[in-house]
C-alpha cells in the first residue's frame, strides 16, 4: 500500500479532525473492550499490557482485533528492558575475541527492539508526537469493577457476555 497509512476513525475523532475533512463513519469499528494479557506473554510484557489496557480502552483504541499488535508491542518492550539490563552489566563497548572494541550486542538488540516498539506504539498513539495530537476527552470511564471480574474467569469467551 502506497502513501500515508489511513488514520483510524477513533483517532480522528479524538484529535478533533483538524483538517475538517469528512470522517468516514461507515468503516468497520469494532467495539473497544478490556482484555487480559495472553497467557504466552512474558511476565514483564504482561505487566506492560496491564499498564496500558485501561487507557487504550478508555480512549477507544483497543479492540479484540488489536490483541496481536499490542502483544507484539509489549513483547518488544520486555525485550528492550532485558537487553538494556544485560548491556548495563558489561557496558556499552565490549572486546571481540581478537581484541577489538565493538558495541555491545545487547545494546544493538535493545535499539532494534526500541524501533519495533516505536512502530507498534504509533499504532496505539503511544508516541509523544501521537499524544500531542490527541485532544478532547476520553470516551468514558473504564468500568474497572465489572470488566476485570468477567475476564478473570476465562479468556475471550467471557468477554462476549
């Protein structure tokens, strides 16, 4: 696909439609919902999922269809943190077996994970530039008392009630 990626309708509404172009309301807009992290996510990635979920749902930026993208973002977040911690143990520069200095491979991996995080994070409005463009009010308060109780028993099936 060439050109700019289309902006999701929810983001256009939140940003206030600065270009005053017609907003296409006929495009599919799945319902925003609260979901627990997938079982296969690493603990640090699952923690990040739980941190982001309330805000993404409140702003209408997470639906069932977005689970894989958010899981990828959270996984890269965990990888980023792990690689930075590993690099901090030895330093930014390491010696090769032949004695030459080189950038720590953990730091290289952390940089790659950061780029991937940035790409996935942009889809959810998680970059500083995306947050600056968001304006208006959230779509409502997350019913924290009801949704997590439903989600605690099982996975997606419990959310269909």
